[in-house]
C-alpha cells in the first residue's frame, strides 16, 4: 500500500485514512475507507479511498463541494446509463470537452466551478437531443 500525505485545503491540517464508519456510522459500506481531515468534525472535509489501493479517489471536499460533485455525477452518469454512449465514451467526451487528461477527468477531483461546467455541458447535450427528436 502506497503511503500518501494529504493536507486539508480548508484548514491546512493533515488528513488521515480512517474507516468510513467514522463519518457514516452504521450506514458505512463494510471495508470502506475515507481520508478525513484530522480536525473532523469541526472541519467537515473528507474524500473516499479506493478499496484496493487505499489511495484517495480525489481531493478533500467539504459538504458543499461533496453535494455539487454528487449532482455532477448524477447528471454525467445519465450520459452513459441512458445508452447515449458507453461509459468509456462519456469520459472521453468529458476529456475532450474540457481539455482534460485521463488523470484529471474524475469528478472527485473537480471544484464547484468544474462541476457546474460539467452539469451545463451535459444539459446542453440533452437539450440538443430533445431538439433533434
């Protein structure tokens, strides 16, 4: 397991890999982990960790940013869940639309601004489909 040091972008404290039950209690997925700001719960920043590698899935986020990322994921995931394109094609579309490389094209790394841009771009695709129908 690769050791990684993460600093909270909100308060500057370190973030530590901890079981997700620290945040989610009984609702936590078994075996799930999060990087949680050491000042939690005063500082509400955390991010999920990959099951296998325990590396962070993205950047630490507070409640507002987590909500925006969830919203962006719901809108973006419709692109491939609806059958409009495959999941791979949807991520390639995102990369091209925003000039991102493969490492950057993860909603868990997006700012609120980038989430808003992705939501708007996806909605534009859906509107164009409606017009063509």
